[in-house]
C-alpha cells in the first residue's frame, strides 16, 4: 500500500508498504481522511524515536472486523492507545497509560497517513450518518480539548474561573471553543493576527502579546503553545495556588525554577487524550463545527508537502485524503 514513512527525521512517500498486520481482536480500516497535528510534526523533529507511518487523527471505513461483523462497512474514528487490557493499570481504569500499550502513529504502531491501518475493535467508534468526514476527523483532537475541563488530578474548571489559554493554533482553537462553552472568564494568547480574528469573531477575548497578560491574575493557565517558553509564561501569570494544565508535546527540554512553584503552591497537571463519546456527540449535534479550521487538503501521494504546509507558522488543520 501507499503511505507516508518517517525514519531518522526524514519523510518520504512509499508505495511498497505491506498491508497492516491485523492481530486478534483488531479491525482493518480503510482511511478516508486523516489530519495532521503538532505531535506529528514534533515526531519529525525528534520528540519520540518513532520509525514508521505517522498520524493518529482519522475517519475511516471498516474493511474487516472478525467477531464484529456489524462494523464492516461502517465509518469509524478510533482511540489511539491500544492497551493490553489485563495489567493492573488497565484493570484500574487507565488503559491510556498501559505500560504495554502501542499508540497509533506515535509508538509501536503504524499510523493513519496511509491507505489502511489496524486498531483494536474496542477502540473504534461509529460515526453518525449525518456527520461529514471533514468534521469527524476532528474527533481525536476535540476529545483532547474537552478533557481539560476536568483534567485528571485537578478539580474541574468552574464558570467563575479566570482561565488563560496560551496558544491558538490547531489545538488551541478547539480548546478555546470548548472553554467558551463552559462560560468561564477566558483570555487567549494568540500571536498571529488571523488567529485573533478567528477567536474574536466568536466573541472570545484574545490578546497578541504576553505583556497584555497581568502577572498573578489567572486561576488556571492552559499551556498549548508547543514551545518550551510556555510554562515559564504560565508561571508568571498564575495566582498563588493556581493550576497550569500542560497540553504541549515537543522535542527538547524545559528549564524551570521549581522553587517558585513550591513557594506559590502551584499545581502542574499533564493532559493528553480524552473520551471520544462526548466529542462525537458535540460534533454530531452541530454545537461545535470545526470545519472552518481546515485550511488545506492534500492527496496521500503529496503527504510530505502536507506536512510542510502544516509546519508553517500559524497553520491550522491540514488534511490528507488517501
């Protein structure tokens, strides 16, 4: 089959890739549409030592699903963590942290920037008939955006919270729309004029520079800049006993004065994947339509160019269609 191949920081289109190996309990899925996110770009920069087919945002059609014949022919999206289901972590209800897990297009499992992929049947969610592929492909990032409203290990966000979102790119735009629905006092740092205009058109307050964010003024800061500098900025604008929720993944290290976090008794919480069901419900209802965030669509044979387009500063969602 045809697919995008990542190895040693280099991308190439290959036409000689073997069909996905489908293990027991897994389905074979034809990819209808795939999205590129910042994690895919960071893999190229060395965020994680992955060799194979990248990509984890997709909507597809089930070609085979032994033991689940009703799924064959259905349009689906898929959760990206394939867990063992038997270890103490899985039994405790945290399959996304299974030490034996593979992760679609990120760790130990080929991803969706190809003609076909394999995922456990349990990971698949049928797409409602009325939901277009171009909206359904946002299910995974929208789920990741929705989870910050009740991130693991911290109290759920309240409508009375003063929330600052750092970053207004692909994920940041979805985060902003999700948080605006909560009704909290929201301010978004959006450095690109087009990003600010998009937010302000929806009634979301946006500022263009960090200097416009008052020190020690936020109850919660959500860091989605994709930059190591984001957490230092979060520290500056958090009030004592505030919380920073980290959404960025990037290659490289962060230098941090942890003494300041101790003195101000700040909470740091990582936030990664979210539940697909609420995201699908929100998309299907039309209450959140992300299709205006699509800025380009490439055929699979031009996936290298698609990755380059997605890497441009301020780029929003770039799609790839096998």
